[in-house]
């Protein structure tokens, strides 16, 4: 019996060593670029031993995703408090701390979220139940995207990229909203005619390569597409590619920059005049969803770019942050902004998160089908928070 227990413990330890090695490597590089041999070598184990515990690399990554969900479920179960505000503050604290304490695991889950969407859906359900328990009622997409979308994104950006956020600001935003005292008009926000951004004809060859690359990388992923496929799809020679791009890496980085420019231009060109700060935010979220229904590949490229070209993706989000900063904090509570120097930066990360997870709903789950009502709900919570009238 003692020998059997020892063998079982040894097997568990070996499997955990392989899993820990994979988490570290997957956090550094895109899943498909890491080999089984690398995982074993990093773990200090022989190649053959991997297959005694995992049938293949996908089985291993799915185990990591299961463990991530179990870990988050465990921390959400500990949310407590006598009032809704106390419970929401506790929920916020646990989500922020889990990301800060497990940056590599969170990084891997973000990749798994992209590749195996069923795990993201399970995690969404966990968060919705925890949020519902905190506020004492069932919550829908609007509540989830407002509170958890904003919170998850701000927490992850803080843990992985050093974005400066304030826990007290997050609690205030979730409970009380951001744009107090404003109102919004459904006619102003949703009564608009969307015009696609014009295609640049300044350099048709370059644009043809970018369009072909966006579709191929968006469909198949960076590591499975080669330059010959891009040039064939564009109807051009390999030589034409190298006249414009030094390498595949440079080309992919350009695609990320191009995608960010296209999203920002589309929203800017279609925003209605005469909107207040809350209405602009609502219409921006709505237009972002419209853009993704017209061109979903840009989103896939940016997500994969987090691993292939992380510096370029930081620039991508940095451009959005800069846009928010230019809008200023004039519609936010001046006393709160004055009392908490991180309130504005926290609010920016929070609002980026709402759009980010709204995009995930659209791109990876073909929802929400009732986009207008979801954005209306988000707008109401941006105005009053979850505890209005509570």
C-alpha cells in the first residue's frame, strides 16, 4: 500500500511538473509554437515521459484550462459581505488578486479562451453566478459585460502590463457608475447610418497583401500561414512581398497596427455629432460590435498578436487609452477624480474591458443578438452602477 501511494504521488508530481513547465512556456510564446520536447526539456524530464501522462499537447492545455477554472471558482466561492456593496468589493478584490498572483496562468487562459471557447463560456457562467450572488439577483449580459468585463480586463492589464488601477475606484465604478448626472437618448445613440471606412488606393499592391494576410492569419493563425500563401491569395509574387515587408514578423506587426487604425477610424467616422460623454461611450461600444460583424479577422489577429507581437499589441491598446485620455474626465465625478489620482486611468481600463468582452461575445459566440438592448443596459450601469436604488 505504501509503495502504491508513493507511485501515485510520484506520478502526480511528474504530471504537475509537466503542467507547470507548459504554463511557463505557453505564457511566453503562442501555444502552437511550443513543442512537447520543449515542455519536457524545461521540466527536466525525458521526451517520452510526456505521453505517459498526456495523450497530446491539446489534452495538456485543456487540463491547464480546467485548473484555471477550478482556481477561479475557488476564489469566487469565498466572496462574502453583509451588504451588496461589501460583497461587490470583495468580488473585485478577489478577481484583482487572482490575476496578480497568477499572471502566467491568466496569460495561458487568455490563449485558451481564444482557441477553446467553451472554457470562456464556462468561466463567464461562473462569474455571472458570483455577480448574481453578490447583488442578490439574476444577472444578464449587460450586467456581466459592465461589471465583470470591465473588472476582468482591468485586472489582467494591471497584472500583465502594469496598468495603474485603484481597487477603490473599481468598487466605486461597479457600484455607482462613472458618468453620474448625465442622461442618454436612444434616438441619438442608435439612430445612425453606418458607413464603412474607404479602402486606401494609395498603394494597391501593399493593400492587397494586407487584406490577404488579414484573412489568412485571422482564419488559420500566424504559425500555420507562410508568405507564399499570402502572396498567392493576393495574386502577387513573393518578390512583391519583400519590396514592402522585411519579414513575416514585420508583416504581422503591420497587420496589428493596421487593424487598430481601422477600428479607431471606423468608430471615429461614424460617431454622431452632438453626443454627451455617456452617449459617445455607448455608441462607441455599439459601433465596435458593428465593425466586428463586418471584419472579424482583425480581432483574431490582435488576440494572437498578444503572444506573437506583444509590444505591438501594447501599442494597439495604448492608442485606445490615449483616445480616452483626450476625451478627458469632464463627465466623471470631480471629487472622486480629485480624491483618487488613479480613478481616471482605472475608468479607462474598465471601459476598454467592456468593449473587449463585448467583442468576444460577438466574434466567438455570434452574440449578443440583441445588441441594442445590451448596450442600453451597459449605458444605464455606466450612469448609475449596479446599486442604483439599492
